[in-house]
C-alpha cells in the first residue's frame, strides 16, 4: 500500500500531557545527564528535590502524540522509519510541571523517488492548558526509507545547515549507556527498532540503535554545558539533522562553534551522526 498523501496532509492530532517534576528529571536521565554525580550543575536537571530545571531538548517529547505514523492507514512502512531532523523553538522557559496541550500536523510530504524513500515534515505546537500560553514549537522530519515512489511531489526539501569553514572552538565528549534506549523509549517512542534485535535486523542494523531524539538530547546537553553555562533559559532554538545512527554505549563527540553551529560524531567509529545549530541568548 503506497503512502496516502491526502490523508497525511490532513493530519491534525491533539494530545495532552501531565508533566511532573519526576517526569522532567527522568527525561534528563534518559539522555545521559547525571553521569557525573559530583557535578551539581547536572544534578539540577535530574534531582526533583532540588530547584529543578528542564533540559531544552525535552520540548521534543512534550505532549508527544506517539508513533502515529505506525497507523497502517497512512500506508507507511514504519519498520523503515527514521528520525531525519528535529528542531525546537522555545517561546518561554520549559516548565517542570504543568498540564500541556499539543496539536500535531503535517506540513508537507516529499517523494524522493522509488528506492530513495519519502520525507514527512510535521509540526507540533505545545501550550499550557491552564493559560493557553505557547511553550514550544517542534518540527520533525521523518525519513520513510521504504516509501518513495508513491507519486507525490519531489520537493521542496529543507536545505542542510552550513557549518563554518574554520575549526570548531570547543569539543565535548558525552558517553551514552548500553541500556540508554531502554530508558529513552519511556518518553513515548516505543518503536521496536531501538530495543528488539530482530526488528533492528529487519531494518538492516546489526543491533538496536539509539533513538534519534536521544542523540538530540545528548547533543543539547553538550551545547547547554558549553554555550549556556548550564543555564537552559539561554537556549532559544535548537535544530539537528541526523546523518547516521548511534549504537547505545558509544561516545558522542560534539564539535561546537561560537555561533551555535555543531557537528556530532561517534568517537569510536569516527562517523558523523548529527549536525546543526542552536540559538543562544547572551
């Protein structure tokens, strides 16, 4: 069954979430914050007994509607789906507890051609249910590797961020844990590709891969440490394009430029896994 282009463009999915302090702390733990137990700056993200703060990348899972593309009615081969890009725009500091409302819609679908896959661009707006105040806008690009050639438009595709020509100003190494995908999936993404060896093999991988949005969180941690001095309120926007998977247990080495650009690679394999930029207030 080919992708149902018209049904995708009609997507309008409301969602609701009760965000708690424990949930906020769990998100940070699930992307590897807190591995240095004597670093009190990190403890502020993971200890609900403290004056808790939220890692900005948590916006990517707020009021998350789940893996809605797995609905067979859309015609997608979800076993071949990958996070292609993710971006967040923060309209205010993220809360650590709130009632949240989200609305997800598809903004465009691009047919890259038979054997080359398809791109689904989506947007989610998240607001405080009590006041209606906008909290964040989240954009995502889902790469459907098995669904090209369905007869849809072949563009326009979003251009990649251009990295500076000179060497990066800072480099940060952050380790992922072997079981990290098992924790991260409880943020709402239960795609078996990340935990089931058979599902990973069916998708062409030697073992389960880390969620793209978990990599997103690890890189956000590196940027908040380096560019924001662990003050998450300074990050206004963050965007990443994913270029290769991370296997849980690998180290993500993030090269960071002073203008907010970054490139992340797996240190053990010297493979670029993500690149993009962040907007940081002075």
